[in-house]
C-alpha cells in the first residue's frame, strides 16, 4: 500500500471510528491496572493476571519507548496518525529520551498485541526500543458523598 493510500485510510477511519467514552489520556486519577515489560509474555496472560482491569471500560494504553532525541519529532508525526499522543518522560542514556505513547480506547488482548508490535517496529525503525506497555484506568471506587466516613 502506498503512503498516500495509508494516509487516506487513516483519515477516513479517524472520522468514522466511534469515540471512546470514559477517561482520556489526561484524566486525573488514572492508575496502572495491567502491564508487561516482558516481550515473551502474551498480552492475554498479562490481562488475565490483572485483577483490577475492567474489560468493558475505556482505558488508556501506554507504551514505554526509548528513542534518540533527533528522532522524536518523526516519531510524534507517525504516532499521531494512529491517534496516539507522545509524551516526554525524561532523559535516557546518552542522547536518548524516555517517552510514553498514550491513547484512550477499549483495550483487548488483541489490540494490545497489535499495538505492541506496531510500537516495537516503529521504535526499531527509529533506532530505539519499546520496553513495555501499561493499561491505565480510573481507580473505580465509588465517588459519591452519601454517608462519608466521620459523618454522624
């Protein structure tokens, strides 16, 4: 598929894909509910192990990347085509930067596996690494003020 064809497909899906409801990448109160930094571990195994993950709810999928500083702008451009936001986390070794690629979506083992592979390929093309992924959701606790503790 040619580059322009891929762009047209991305733009078309951008406007036709249902927008997730629930938390966004900037929502307060997000906590890590699942994740893996082991390339050999299946996403389904990591999600099965995660007792706090709520499968039917929107979550933030966060990929941990280490890229050379000179390639960050290129990575940001490519990642944004898939609906991700690229966030700088800190300095890595030498001239590298620690980054998070984040996107809100309903997460499944299949989406994690596909996106993990995509991020690993992107990082490799840009002379970096994709070290792992996290799933973040709000903590899920009840937030109403009916009979709060200490109230008579």
